[in-house]
């Protein structure tokens, strides 16, 4: 694949965070908007952490040529700990796939007169077809998904604000005992997102020339993320009752016009697709580093893994999001710190 441009990196970087939880507004409600206007400040801190850790990650890979996230996210020579970290990451990413397929099944069933399981199977087959194209397919999807999502979310939020005014309602306060205040909320959100998505960018490191493209691409992507998040947080904060809905942004869209609700449902479907696709590509990429046999049969492994994810999605994992993600967030913080320490060590000594 040819070298990634700054814009392609920005689209890919932004796209890896646009899962159903983000696009629907549910994650932004639980971790930011429920705390009122201060949630806007919280997301700036989150975006800064996203930028800093991902910059350290990509530069560390470029400087060392090391792509094993277990090695990059642990300090010292601890093979069992490295294996445990890699397993945790892959487990979380497969969990994301399962949840996205389960969500897509429900969404397609709501939009079309077909059984939920059939909708999930169709979704899985399409994801598999694009996943087999590798990084090229992933970049192409995000290059389309991110601009459409940004424009749609900003326009919807602007409509809500114009109709209801720019006066924020009183903060509701934490909606989860795992996140008692906005500072812990934004740190936890940043941690679990980074832990789950940091390996997705690994294949892009060798497709960029030096640190200039990395810095510019991540900077552009960070601006897009802030624009998206601020639009949604502001809209939900003006009408906090929407946060009681499982899909806050869809509820806001429905309140403006029924057609908008359908349009935003389609947008959430694209968000689920992007999250599932990027997660499965990352799992396959990391697994191939450790098992030569997988490397020889990557397409078969990708297909089998997606079919297993589809089968598990029939059990319904959506309700676990509010528990699984924060728990992984807390557990991942030490390893993210190790990654940053390793980056500064390589900058200073030249060796990992």
C-alpha cells in the first residue's frame, strides 16, 4: 500500500473512535455531558491524552520497528506480562466486535422487515469482505465515514441548539458509581479507548514518513474529534433528558423530525461498521505477529473470527458496555504509562 497522507491518517485516527457508543451519544453522555458544561473541558483533556499517547505509540514503532503491543506497553523483560497485555487487548477488541454486531442486528431489524439474526449475519459478511482488503479497505471506509459523520453530527447539534437555545441545563451528575466525577470520567474514557484502539494504528506507522506526518495527522484528527464531541455534548447538555434514552442523539434527531431519526440510525450503523472493521483488523494484525500459521492463513482466520463473533453476538452483550469499558479503562492505565515511558527511553537511549 502506498504511503498515507496527513488527511488519510487524520480520517483513520478519528474513525477508530467513532463506534456506536460515540456516534449514538451514549458514551459522551455517561462520561462527559452528565456533568454539564465542564464535560466540554473534560473532552479537551481526553483529546490531549489521545494525541499524546498515540503520538508516542506511532513514533515508538517507527523508531524501533517493534509492532508487538505487549512489548511496547510493558517495562522490562516480562514475557508472561507481555502475553497477558496482548491477550487483554485482543479480548477487548473481540468484545467490541461482538457488541457492534449485536447492535447492528438490532438496528437493521428496526429499519428492515427481516429477523435480527439475519441482519447481523449480513453485517458480518460485509465487514469480512472489507476486512480481507486489509489496511487499504480500512482507510477507504474511514475516509468516507468521518466527513459524513462530522457534518451530520454538527448540523444536528446546531439545529438542537438553535431550537432550544444555548443555555445548558443543570448538571445531572455521575450516572455510574465507577465514575464519581468528571475528572475520573475523562481519564477512564481516555484509558479504555486508548487500550482498545491503540493497536489499530500499528499498521499505519510504517506507511508514514517520519514524525511530521504523524504530528500533523493526529493534530487534524484531534480537532475533528473535539468538534464532533463538543457538538454532541452541547446538544445533549441542553436537553439532558435525552441522556435517559439508550441512543441520545437519535432521540434528539427524532424530536426534530422523524426522517432525521432514520438518517441518524444509518449513521450509527456506519459507526458500528467502522468500529467492528478496525477492531477485527487489529486483532488479526497482532495475532499474526505471534503465530506464523495465522500469518499464512490470515483470510481464513479473519473469516472464522468474525463468524465466531457473530455467533456470540446472538447472546446480547450490549448491556455490558457500561461495566466492561470502565473496568478495562482502570486496568489499562499502568500499561499506557509504560508505553509513554518506553517512548521517552528510546528517544534518550535509542533502545527499547
